[in-house]
C-alpha cells in the first residue's frame, strides 16, 4: 500500500533562517506531488505541484521554492523565512491514471512557526 | 475559475443530532467535488467525492452529500452526530477537464456538544 511521509512534524525557526521540508511517497511510482499551506482561517492554498522529476509548477509568487530531485521526493525550501511563512504545510500525492477523479492523498503535515 | 464557498466557519451540533455542512461552488462547467476531513494536527482524509455519476454520494463514517446543479450546492450531511465527528471539514472542487489542481474552501470546524 502507499504511504506518504513528511518531516519534521513541527519546526520553530527564526525570521531570516533557511527552511527545508521533505516529503516522500512509498508504494507508487511517478506520482503527481503537491505542496499546500494552511493558514488559520484561510483554508488550503496550493503552493507548488510537480508532474515529474525536475518539473515544478508554482501557483503563488512567494518566498518559497520547491524541488523534486527524485521520483517520490518533494522538497519545500526557503532561503530566508518571513513571519508570514508560518503555517501548516501539507504534502499530497495523486496517481497518474489520467482520470480526474483520482484522489489526492495527504501527508501528516509539518507545523512551522516563524518567530 | 473554479471556487467553493463554505457557509459557516464554525458549526455546533448536539450528539445524535443532524449534521449539515454547506458548500456552494462556482463553475462554468460541471465540476468534480470533494469533501475532506481533518482531525487536529493531521493531514486531510477523503470523505466522499462527486464525479458526475450519482448525485447522492455516500462516504465514510456515515456521511453523504448531494450534488444539486440548480442550487450549485454540495452540502455534507450525517443523520446522527457522534463525538468522533468533531473535526474540520473542507469542500474542494476541480473542473472536469484536464487540470491537476484542487481548489479548497476555507473549512468548517464542527463541534459536537455532549
């Protein structure tokens, strides 16, 4: 069966420090991968998605970047964190069957607090 | 562009009472619609989805939702609330043509009163 991992689970970082969040998926190959941010009272905002290694689509201009160095690995990064980067970051994956009805499966999330 | 509106950021119901969480969508084409549930500090879990087949969709944990095109709605219901239903619920939409993205509503926090 497929599983998705995110780490770390929680992170407290000072403003101006770098960030690296990692997401890995097991039990599937060539999935679509997604990074979302959830801020209080604002629902989920899609940040990046990837349909393959090295292929990144950015949804919102911001202080963050994403990379996909391996088929089942998706990394969210920042060179200098801002206070507004605080939130709950969720990674998700979806199989590429061509059917739009396929479900996005979410990881457990990373709670980031920027102080 | 697709969008969903969830009316009521907080809903409280008594244990055993009907749960009704509202979702209205905006779309120029018939969309695909989803309800997800999120327990505290966890990821999202799919409850159910509408994919242009039956308009009444049954999901996990006794939840169901009905797609009403005339009302552009996809409200989530459960006949009898249980304490374990306390969570945040998100409605999401994607157009039914080539598109990789889900657009989420702002969520409804459901509280169950003992």
